[in-house]
C-alpha cells in the first residue's frame, strides 16, 4: 500500500507545482 501513498504524494506535488507555475507564468502557456 506504500506505492499508492507515494503516488498520491507525487501527484499532489505535481498538481501544486503545475498550479503555481501556471499562475506565475500566465503569459506563457505550454502544454506538455
């Protein structure tokens, strides 16, 4: 069950980072 927890944390961190990156670089819109 540890894999699920790690995956959730990694996904959460990615979403938070993506959200912050979007707000900071609003003029640049890159979708990868």
